[in-house]
């Protein structure tokens, strides 16, 4: 990975390698990596290196002796004030405040607080949100949308060419049931003012009838065949279902601040399904089994992957395989990332394996998440079992508005409302993103909107507090740009804050690589906590001018990292709350 900023760890590791070389010369194997990481216990140093353990084995010497020989081999460079060997051979490094100040200044001056260009323009397709047409988006889709969008933002920021594709479920047998129901159960008026809610009702009604009445089922199948054969009327009805659904989805996306590069539904690939399945047959991968066409995956310990059902219809797996073919041919992606709930794990394992067998080398990644559980009474509006997403967002904004009104009665109403949207939506996003995706979340308003815990509002508020301090500084010392001030790191808490700021790029890289926005959320929460101890212990505006100017620069850099980081999670950062 190429880095735009040479990290502290890399520079320290470079010096240590020289030290090991000076101590052991030829005997030091080139293959051994010398790595430096932030200290786990800052009482002993700022950074540490544990590689003497490994080297001791290779050099057949006690690790502690190896470490000691290395640290004595070279004079202390200016970046270090102390090097110590501890325990069985850990090397603890204490860096000089001046060097640290220089390092953080580089991050602060670099675009995006020093994020490396890890992607170098390579393409990543992120398939997320992807709700099904004619059904309301449910709570599972909000997680896919929010997690997918955070990954989208992080990968873009890391220099990847991201193609965000909303792979709508807009094709399949449900459309026969829907069209038949649409004709039978709706009044002219309802058809004129069609909504996703009406479509849902019609679907349930029509579906239930297929179970009771074979003739109804046949009629649904006939409508589906007509649609598949391009019948003009059915085609127009189907297009209307999509338009109405997209309209509703777009409202949610707008409120969530989410946008896509592509919105190709399953239907986009429909024409290529026969040739895709033919290819699988030609390569001897797909075989007939009980009338269906399947790919056997016994070697991988997986159940067979059905690609054509016994009634001749192509299915979800066939569509996903055709989609990979199309995406690879059109975009040559380095990887394709899919974000869905955990229940689809088997499907992804199966069709990924089929794609491998077809010879595709594109990295295919399934990012799955556990469901978000909503305790009874979380929502004021509940229809059937489906929690309407819009109701969730409304409720979040309503609750945020109450809090804002109580705290800022004098704020103009329009501003209160805008703030309520930023905080309400931010609270929901953060409640999701602050958890490891692979865990079940029990959502509560108390936690999501808490002002004193690990919550969205807490972080947004921390940012606004720094901004208000910057404003006060601007009033007190007009015309001075805090980021241009000299930086002196005399207090341990100042050094601690800088050490944490320096970890920003690594936190983003780790979060992106692991597909866990929670890693970035944890980092930002930790940063805001360190900032708050710094702020409690070190007066800023009341300090003598040189100290004040240095400290306000620390505040300004914290604001940079917080707004950059929260932005990557898709959260707005109002300057004033
Ligand atoms: N439409 C599916 C659902 O709502 C998700 C699609 C995910 N993407 C994919 N390429 N299979 O569950």
C-alpha cells in the first residue's frame, strides 16, 4: 500500500531496522518484518516493537539480548527521547514532542487528514441497500444502506474508484401475483394514486388467494408469462410499480444522504440469464437434477446451487452470477462487495463458489450483518410486522427536535428543524455503525439519543463544542488561523491527544479493510474522550498566549479529524448545536 504520509510507525520501524542491521549485520534475515505499533501501555513509551521475540528464535539468542544489542547499536535519533527494553524483549520507544508535533502537522495539512491513497484508482463495486420493488423498505435494508454507504465513503476517500450499485429486486415470480392483484383488488382511484403501501396490501391478498384457489395461481402465472414475453400492458404496469417504489426509496435515500452511481435492478440482467446458464452447462459445471439445473458444490461442503428451477425459471443465484459476468466485463473491478443481512450467507457462498469455478478472480466479499431488534413500543407507527423506515426516521427527527427545542429555545425554527434532521438521522446511523456489523443490535431511543454515551449526538455535540471554542478564540484573537500556530506538546495529555490524532488514517484503513465502520466509530469515540480530558485539564482561552495558541491548534486539528471521520460514517457535523 502506498502512503501519502509516511506514518510514525513506518519511520520508527525504519530506524529500528537499521539498528538491528547495525547489531547483527548479515545475520539479520531480510524476510523478517520489523513492525512498530502504538503502545498498549503508554506508561512505558509511545510506541513499541515486539519483533525481537521472533528474531531471537531465528538468531538463536535470548530475545532480550537481541533487543538490547539493537538499541545499543546506534545513537538515539532526534525523533526519540528514550528507547528501553522491557520484559522478555519488548522495545519501548518514547518520541520527542517536537517530532510528534511535526508529524501531526503533516496530517493536518494533508487532504482528508492524511488518508493514504490505498486504492490508487482501482475499482470496487459496492452492492448495497438493494430493496425489493413493491415492498416497503424494512429494517434490514436500513442496515444495508447505512453500512454500505459508510463503506462507500471510506473506499472513495482511500482512493478507490467506487461504483455504488443499488441492485433492486425488480424481477421475479412476485410480479405475476402483483399484476393479477393490481387488476382485481384496486379501485380506479387507488390505481391512480398508487403507493407502495397499496402494492403491499395487494400482494398479500393475491398471494393468499394463490394458496386457496388453483385457478388464481394459474392466472398469476399467466400474467407473469405475459410480462416476461414483453406484453405492452403488463410491461407498463410493472414499470409503474418500479417508478412508484423508487420514488419512495428516493425519499428515504435523500433523508439519509445516500446516493448511488447505478440503480440497476435484477431485471437489467434478465436477457443474459439463458447464456449464463448455457455457459455453466458448456463448462460442465451445471447438471440436470430432478428437472432442475444445478451446480454441485459437495467439494466445498455446500448444498447444490440451483441455477434454473424445474419449471424452467431462472432464480436469484442465476441472476447474481449473470450480474458478476456483466460487472466484470464492464468495470473490471478489483472486488465486488455485497452488503446484506446474515440470512443470505449461504446464497453468497454458493454463487461465489460458482464464479470461482467459472474462472473469475475478482474478489467477491459478502459483508453480512445481524438484524436490528426493535423492542416493542419503539415506534408510534407500526403496520403489520413491517416497520416502515420513514416512520423510524420521522420519530428520530421528532425526538431530536424536542431535545433541541428544550436546549435552544431562541434558535429560529428552520434551524431547529435542520438540526433535528442532522441529529435524528445521525443518531440512527451511529446506533447502527457503532456496533460490529455481525452482532445483533437492540435499538433503543435512550441509547441512540444519549448525550453522554457512545452515541451520534454525543460525537456531533463534541464537534460543535470544539467549533464554539474556535469561534471564541477567533473573537479573542482576530485574524489568527489556529492551524498556523506553533505547536508545543508539554503536557502528557497534549501528547496523548496528538498520538491519538495520528491514528486517524490507520483507523479508517482498518475499518475499510475489515468492512467494519464500527472500527472508525470506536476510534472517534476514543478521540472525543481524550479530547474531553484534555479540555478539562488544560485551559485553552485562559492560558498564557503561547500555550493558548498551541492548544487551540490542537482543538482545530481535533475538529478536522472529527468532521472528516463523522463524514465518512455519513453523519452531518453542524458547527452549532
Ligand atoms: N434484494 C435483496 C433483498 O432485499 C438483496 C439483494 C442483494 N444483492 C445481490 N446482488 N444479491 O434481500
